[in-house]
C-alpha cells in the first residue's frame, strides 16, 4: 500500500463527515426525547397537585363556625384554587347558611377568599344570587360590590352588600327593589 489515492482520500473524508453528521443528528433526537419526557413528568406532577373532595373547618370555642367543601383543589403557593365550592356557616344549628359557587380561591396567609361563577347564598327559603363574592375568614364577612337578587319570601334587588353570617345581618349598599310577601 503505497499511498492513498486522491479519490480514496475524498471518499474516506466524505464517509467520516457523513458518519459525524448522522451521530450529531441521533444525539439531537435523543436529547429532544429526554426533554419531552421531562416536560411530560413536570406536567404530570402539576396534575398530581390537584386534590379531590376537600373539607376545611373553622372552629371557635369548640364549635364549628363554618366548613368548606370543594370537589377539587390545587395548592399554588399560599393560595388554594377551588372547584365546586360550598361553605356552610353553622351559626344556628337548624338554620345553616350555605354559600356555593363554581370556583373560588382562598389565600391561606391573608385569610381572604373569593368565590365566583353562579354564586348562590341560601338561608332558609331565601336565595341570594350574585356573580362573585369576597370572603374574609377572620372577620367572618361575605361581601360583593356587584348587582344581586334575593328570591324567596322577599324579592330584593340591589348592588353591593356586606353580610356577617355568624351574626345574621346584611347591609345593602344600593337598594333597587324590595318586595315583602
């Protein structure tokens, strides 16, 4: 073997470049497959952060003041995002006040919450409907600056209210209509 001819040298170099290109492309495919699996695992971990059938209670002096139930919840930092929310105030044993909504959020640190999506507040035969309420768990206040309607023994329409369920009082900010039957 005296030496490599020019054709053979070019052929060997071309095969080397081709092999190197195939190896780099294969490493790229493997890298993207691994990253895709990592992203899928991160997404699965986020989905796992969702809990179902949640129950929280607040007691004072050994008595339950309110209890919260939700179909699902997800903890995001200090906030708990809730789906299918129901809050029951137990201030009178046989006359609980029920607040329900499609979704809500509760800030565990500030003890403040919001409930929105077809919010209904039931007390005996009255139903108050509003699109969103704010809930202060420390002061036990429920409020909304939005238009609302009450149906039952009374027909009331207004805009904005503040209520303290544990005391049984409500203050209407702007009364539009009130019919007592």
